[in-house]
C-alpha cells in the first residue's frame, strides 16, 4: 500500500480537505474523498488493475494517485464539484478572487466543459492545472499507520514535503490530537520537522470503551498547511 496524499483547499470561504489513498494490491483502487468539517462530500474511486496487469510498480501507481489527487483539487477550484458539495452544505457564494481564478477564466472552463465538441472534463481540469501549478502546497505523509489504535503507544514517523518540487520542508509545526464523541480534544504530541522534513513523535492513545474517535495530525509551514485523519 502506497502512502496517500492530503491537502487542504480553501474555496468560497470554506476549507475542504482532499484525501487520496491506495486501497492496496488486493483491492487495486485509488480513492479520493473531499471532506468538510469531517463530513464526506464527494468521493471518486478508480481502478489501477490495468497497471498491475502491465507489470507496473509503485512508481506508476503513485503517479496515477498524484494525478487523481491534483484533478480533485483542480475540480474544486474550478467549481466542478459545486453541485455535489451544495447537496450537503447548501448554497454558498464566492468571488473569483476567493476561488483563486478569475471569473472570466472560470466561465471559459465551464463553457469548454459543457461543449460536446470541446475538450473532456479531464482536459479542462488539466488546463486549469497549468495555472494552479505555480502554487506550492505542503504535503504530509505518515510512513506507517498500523500502530494507531485505541490503547496503543506507538512512534509516528512523519514526512513533510513540497507538492511542487518534492523537496523536504523543514520547520513545519506538527500537532497530533485525538478527537472523540466522548471527551474534549486531547493533545497527544507535537514537534517540528528537521532539515530532511522528518519528525518522529511518540504518542500514547487512550483506551476507548465506546464511541467514535480519530487521530488528527496537522502541520503548518511557510507554504501552507496539511492534515491527516485516522479513525480509531
């Protein structure tokens, strides 16, 4: 299983979290989910069984994950997911400045997408990505989440990197919290990434006799913020 991607996207005065995961070779799907406030708004699942059949490895799977993750981010910023998100959140209004792309450009993209003779949705989004590519973003990865369980103590190995260059991001402030339906948020640990963008945090997760809980790992840096969520 390949480490996934997590990105916070600010759009129309709201922050949406995009998470893309590899479901594993026994279930060869790439799943991207858009959250707001812990609520699932949109989900996209695509198979990569064709890569396995062609003998491709983790590098090709990771490249497809990265492509799908960026497509979802671009779809949010280009307004492609508005209808689905408004089903859950109700109407929300934004200006071109808030979406990060001018009103004329958004209108042009939508007209291109509506035209049967024009480019496909993927092509429209990829065209939008050329304008978005100059914006660097923070990516946060957890090397192994197997130990994240109620009642466990484990060593979290985290890595922060630039989405544009792939280079490590040092000095990122990382906090690990546990949230649950039974108690207030609990800080489990915090720290700062080193010159290689790495950080190890020892955490002890309390026992849970009932209720739902999750571990939230958040990071902030000069190039933005990122967050990981793990249900317990």
